[in-house]
């Protein structure tokens, strides 16, 4: 008797073994081969740029600026864009959990209780409960490919977080550089205003002695007013940069004003900057890594579409209990068990299925093209950033020479004017030239630092694989 009872289960186990011998359809994903021309940069490294292994996970540390380090730490812990990206990772993990759950049986339960009447007279009660179970056997890899796609989607969301972090750190550093630049330019402008006041006093004294005319006096006043008009836009730019930093760190605008109360020197580059080789970008740049994961996800979706060409096999089971007495509901005599395999096959819409396969295949091709385009864009970013950094260093050197000459010219013009050997217009021109040169030097110094920051960003710096920042 026992052997007869177990015979159906033996048949089902045999059938299950047969099903597991199936195969996963669709392409098995392999990452694209790297480009052959990724071994050297087109821009020859110079001015301290060296082709060596670049450890740029925390590149801002090279500036040795405690204030900048503190701001980056604040940004990494308080930025709201990072919080959104972390939330999307958790969402993607949950979506992957949904797909993974499809590997296991789904069980539902239901129950009922009712009174039975015959005419107006109750004749008894009826109690029933049933448990339904369904388990899809992944013969052709539909579930496997769905899990692969959701896993790649989750990994792409992690790369999105890293990309947000790379942009955040760079933007914080760029705005910090702007703050220091505006502070430096305000100092230059205030120094120039002090010089203009002294010049005005000299002209006023000479006017009182009838050694200068009213034109010279008005020119001196106009020059002072012109210099004073330079301050408001500089102070406005300073406040805007501080406001931007506050928001990037998750604070209200204006909260960090006291943090920048004292002016500090511009962050300066280290003597040697490791930039690696182009092939390192595939490993470092989050946007490239994300594009590769999106390609992997789309490859899996081709397999999902191809699996629709084949039938889906499931094991279904129904366990029912039905009785007229609640106390005997789960007795063996009230039990009915139904179990067995089933399949579902969309036979008459193969045209639709094959069209979907073509759609997914073309999307895979598009994802590959986007991956290759992302690599080219990354190469352009780095090459352009290197050129901008190197050429701005050249410009800054010229600006330093210009400032030195302008200082000598301004001092000489003022001395000659006092001795009555030169007209006042020469003094005005020399002072304007000096102010313009000093302001341009301050701008160029900031641009050198900013271009280095952009280079670090282009290289994919600003995140570390050891950091578990996706929680």
C-alpha cells in the first residue's frame, strides 16, 4: 500500500530531474574587449604629470588643505543627491529580491466557513480550507536571466552612486576654489582701492598747492570710484559660492559663512601628479562601469525574450480540507491532495515573441555603442583637462611676469608724477594695468587649481572600492 502511494511522487521526481537537464537560452554575457589604443595619452605628460599608477580615490588630500578635507567629509555624509542615489540602490536590491524569489515555490492559503440551509431549516455547517502551491521550473533560463538583469541593474545603480560622488567631490572642490579665488581677488581690489585713495590724496595736496589741475583731481576721484565698483560683484560671487557649498553639504545657504570667515591661500598642486594610462579609465570611471553593467543587463534581457519561445513548466499542488465539523477539519478523511506538473506555451504569437527578441537585441547593440561612446567621451575629458591644466600653468607664469613689470611701472609713474616729469594720465594707466594684472593672476591661479580638479574628476577620482557607501 505504501509503495503504491509513493509511486506518483517517484514519477514526479523523475520528471523534475529531466526538467533540470534543460539549458539557459540567450547569450552568455562577456565584457567587451578593451580598445587597442588605450596604452598612452595623446597629450605628452608635462609639468609634473606622470604616467604611473594613480591612486586618486581621495585625490583632494593632495592639496593638504584641512578646510577642504572637512568640507568633503561633510558633503559625503550630508549631500542629498547621495541619499537619493543610495535609496535607488536599495530599491534595485529589493527589485532583485523579487526576481530571486521566483526560484522558490509560491504558496497561498484560503479558508471558509458556512451554514448550510435546506429551505428555512439549517441542516449543518461546512468548513473548508485549501493551500495552493506553484513552482516554476526554470528549464530555459527565463528566471535565471531575469535575476542576471536585475543584478546588473543593481550594480549599475551602485555605479550611479559613485558617479554622483565623483561629481560631488569635484563640485565641492571647485566651489571651494572659487571661494578662495574671490577672497584673493577682493584682497587685490581692496589693496588697489587703498592705493587709489593715497593717489587721490597726493593729487588733492598738489591741487591745493596749485601743482595739479581740476582735471587731474577729477580723474583721481573717478579712478577710485571705478576701483570701488569692482568690490560688490566680487562679494556677490563669494557669497554665491559659499551658498552653493552649503547646499552641497546638505546645509541651508549661509550656514557656512563663518567657516570661511578667514581667508586662506589657494590650494596648490603637488609637484608630481600620477595620471595612469587610458586603460585605467575603464576601471576607474563610474560612468564607464555603469555603461558596462547596463550592457550586461540588456544582454540578459535578450535571453529573457528568447525564453518566451519555449514553454514554461510548473509543479502545482493543491491541498484541500473540507468537513462539516470544525474539530475534524484537518483529519485525514477530510483531506484532498492534488499535485502534478503543468506547462504553458504561447504557441500562436511566435511573431510577437520573435519581434521582441529583435527589439531586445537592438537595445543590446545600442547599449554596446553607448558603452563605446562613453569611453571616447572619457578620453576626451582627460585629454582636454590635461591640455587646460598645462596651458593655464603657462599662462600663470606669464601673468606673474606681467605683475612684476606692472608694479615697477606703477611705482615709476607715481615717482615721475611727483617730480613733475610725467602727466597724471601715466599714473592712472599704470595703476589700472597693475590692478588688471594682479586680478588676472588671481584668476589664473584659481583656474590652475580648478583645471587640476577637473582632471582628477575626468580620471574618475573621488571614490574608493573599499568604501561601503551604498547602504
